[in-house]
C-alpha cells in the first residue's frame, strides 16, 4: 500500500477526496522559490553540523555506511530551551468540537506567508517499511532548524534505492502523501506554547511554534497511523518482538504503554539469551486485521537517555542527542552528559543496528498483547479471558504522566490517568481501536496486563516482570480465576487479598475510575470517542462482584 504523489488533470478537482482547503494550503508551500530540497541524511548531516548551536561530539557514528551516512559522521547534540517534551494542549484536529476549519486555514495561510523571506528545506521520507504498507512523507522547515530536519530523516526511512523500489512496487492507495508544514519560530498570542494542527483525513499537518523533535516524530506518525486505520490495520503505539524457542516454536508479543512504562525495555530485553529474539520496533507498528502479521513504521529508535550513563555499551548506537549536556572526557573529547542531569526527558535517536535481529515485518500472527499499566491495585500480571473486557481494559489503560510531556498548568503529574491503548496520537474515533483489538482477541490473541509500577506500596521489579513474561512465552504460566474473566498468577508477596476490606475498596475505586472515564467519553470531544455500552457493562460486572465479595466479608 502506497500513497499518491502525482495526479492527472482530471483528478485535480474539488470532488477528489484527497484534496482539502488546508491540504492545498500546506502542499502549495512546498513549491515556493525559497524552498530547497534535501534528498539524503548525508546532506542533512552537513547542514545540521554547521547549524548555529550544534555540538559536534568527538564520537563517530557506528557503521554509518549502513545508515546512508558518510564515514566519519559524528554524533551531534542539539538542545532546546524551556520546553523539552510534547505539548498535548497545543494539538488541534479537524473534526473535533470547536475546531473551525476556516479559522485554522487562515492561521496556516498567514504562517506560510510569513516564511516567504526564509530559506525552507523540503525533506522526504517513508513511514512503513514494507510494500504492504509504505507512506511517503514530506516535511517543510525553515533554515536554522537543520537538526530537526536531520533527526526527522534519521527517524523515518530516507529515500534509498532499495526503499524507492519497495514503494514503486506497492499497491497505490486512494490516499495522498503526508505533508507537514512547520515553523518553530512562529508566534501567536492564542498559542503561546505552539500549535500542532492536523487534517487527518487529508494527511496534512502544521507544526507551529514548537521545537521539540518529538512533536515532529509523533506528528508524522499520527498521520501514518490514521492512514493505516483507514486501510485494514490496527494502529499501535507500542513495541513488538518475536521469540523463537528451542523447539523452533514462535511467540509474537506486543507491549503497549506510554513513555516510561517499560515498553522499550521489555521489547529489547534479551532474556539472558534464552531465546532467539527478533525485534519489529519499540514504538510504532501496525497489525493486519486480515492475517495478524505486523509491520514496523520506523527504522530507528527515539529513546530516553536517562537510563544510559556515559559508559553504557548502548551509546555505541547513538546518531543524535537532544536535550542533554556535554563535557570533556579524560582525553579532552567532547562527549554527552546523559541521565537527565541537564533536564528531564533527554532523548537520542539510535540506529536500527541497536537490535541485532531487526525485521520490518513479522509474518507470524501476533500471539499476545500486554497492556502495561501503573495501577497499584493490580498484581504483576493479570490474564483477561473475555474479548470485551480485554479491549475495554486496553481502552482504559492506566498510567502516570512522564517527563516526555509538557503538561498544561494545573495538571497533576502524579495522578492516575487513562490513555486508551497508550496512544494519545489518535485522530479517529476511539471505537475504531476498540473494535480492532476486540476482533484480535476474538481470533485468539491472548490478553495480559503487566503492572510495571507498584502493587500497593511494593515495587514490581523489572526482573519480576521479565520472569512472568517468560512463563507465558514458554507456556508454563499457571493462572487461577480471580474475578469475572480475570485470572492471576500466584507470586509471593504480590497476591491480592480479596478478604482485605481496604484492598477491595481500593480495587473497586480503581474500577470506578475506569467506569467514569468510559462514561466521560460520551461527552468529551463531542462524543467522538464514545465507546459501546458493553464496555461499561463489563466494568460494572467486576464492580458488582467485588461489592458482593465485600458484603460477604462484612457479614462474615
């Protein structure tokens, strides 16, 4: 599946659903005489290296010839100012209540006009790394922001000879290429921290007044995921890997969670060499609803640097670093200062070589989905046996905010929040995801919840999490009925006590919060994310069982 870049004269009309007022405004900007095309990461590297404020380290990029880069390419550091995370409050999406297309078309026209005296760079890349799904992306960004340009070309797939052939061999969709217009220097009194505007049905966006690279990465993925959703795929913000066991049986597992939940750690975990592990990706992929196969959307990794000190072996695969310090080592070389010493949410782009067994498509159908949560009433692992409840709990995935986001004033970073399917970048109705995942569970995909935070006041370590995953993968996990369609595993010191009134109250409270969240979807965003009645009914059933159990305790 590929997008369309060119049109016949008969196709260029107001009746063609690919075109819209905002898409035409944005695409037109790419053809100005102030636009310079940047065709490769090699060219983008030279621009970024010489961009004011760039720190050129004394560390060479590992095997640059395999990454479309020149020998001698150095790891670059570039730092933003006050904001070092995504700003969700600045997102506007056509189709949501209060989003006036004419108003934003005017804002974007003015933003485009005000770049006429700037040199603008036009870069092209692909989202989707297989001929079954490959989308062409276009980014327009002003001179002075070459590091964003370079990072974008490293994060997504540049137009190499091999991938151009894959794209040309792919079946063409009735979808236009993705076009993103940006101006990080843009200012507007109504959007003091910037605006990221999306017209998802027409594959275009404007990212204005924002410098953090994560806005560009997730903005591009937002449109790629939307395209996948319209064309027979479940869009996934998570990681996926394939385990090959000693008997050559395989187990394909996906981990869904927000930044800081452990999805990257679990996706890349090597399990002490017990299995032959193949990694698809740790952040963005899609699942075919027809055969359960999966496709990666990006070649590289955008990873937090907080867990990787200066002497970490993983730093060997760094390409660029954002929002980290720099210092001199004992040899006088400029090297990065990681571990979030400068600020929270230090980031780096790592090359595809970080995973020794990396693939872009897993043909074997997915076996299990793990929802990663940080809900203190949940034990380390829970198995869900009913497709309705399994998808509902994914729609009420509980977690806490992290430094990857710039929170609006008044938002409590410690509060338990719900992020459906761990994907805050959805531009289509939430029910689309609900029915997609429900269908997968109906087809036999197993569902588990992993609590990667604390069970009550006891920390669940990474070792415990990996151990329970291994028991599932090897088929030796033993679960027992706990509540309606919920099973748990006996793990010493992590066994829920349903005879403990305080614990039962906390558990009921957590389920009630999920129920409140489901009901809130009926009105928020104009009801776009309304879920079917069976979702609330599945949670209410659990609450009623717990209440009856509590009553029995009190009477006993």
